[in-house]
């Protein structure tokens, strides 16, 4: 199987199963996928084994703040630093609009790839 075939595009779900947090994870996943320059959310390597289909977007609550961790692939043509700064702002805004206090937003850019949708 090719390396890119091993990566799954996944939607957001929360590891705790909290219904309100599941909704937040879905909003964050949608926000991430609609951010210009993000080609997809990447399922971490440690979740590729087995049938576990939980999301690559992890939300944790600590000291009243919602922390988010994610792994993404980005388009080859975008400045990664600007993209991740923009994405952090967008995710923090989504958390605030959900009535929660944003905490740390960790973004791992694991792949840089050509966005074939732009090549017409």
C-alpha cells in the first residue's frame, strides 16, 4: 500500500465520548479542513493499526481550558508558519464560539504535498 493510501481523512471525535465535546471536535475538524492550505487531516501512525476510527483531532480539558492536538498535511505552495498561525486562530475562535475557553493548540505538519485539486 502506498504511504498516502495509509493516511485516512477523518472527522473529529473526542476520546472521552462526551456528546458536547464530540460536537466541538466536529466543528474543529470542519474548520481545519476548510482552512486554505490544509490538504487533509492525517490519522497518526499509532492509530493506523486495527479498526479504531477515532479522530486525529484530540481535545482535552485541563484547568477549564480546551487543548487541541492534531496532525495535518499541507499544500506544497503555502508558507507553513503563516498557515499554522492562521489555523491556531481559527481553532481558538471555534472553541470560543462553542462556549469554551481555548487552551493550547498543537499542530503537527506531518506531510507537505502537491494539492492536485489546484492543478487543472
